C-alpha cells in the first residue's frame, strides 16, 4: 500500500472537483479524502496499491472537464492506520 498527499492547484474549487475526485477514487478503490483549502487548492489524501494509485494520480493531473488543473504536488506519507472509504471534507 502507498499513501500520498496531493495538492491540486488551478480552478479546482466551485467546479465539483471534490465530487468527481470521490467518484474516481471509488471507481479505483482508492481510500482517503478530498477537501478545499483556504488558499484555493484542493488537498487529497489517497491510499491504494501502487499501480492503482498511479492511475488515480494521473487522473488528478487532468481533473474533471469542469476544472482546470495547473499543477499538483505529491508528498509521500507514512502508511498508518488503514483508511476505509473516500470522503469529501
């Protein structure tokens, strides 16, 4: 299992980015959450098998059609207690 924090910059708030991210995460069986940050970015915590997580990260680089992703930052996290779902915060 691999766990990462993904910070997504661009036009990603007010365009259902978190909702589409949750749907894509559920499709890939990724666990974690997505939340809006005060600076306009979206923070995603994601945990899954390495290959699956790479596919999810690739999707995050593009996002849904309603959004414009300018950049993402990925930080590796320690795999702690296993996450059980993908939530919107």
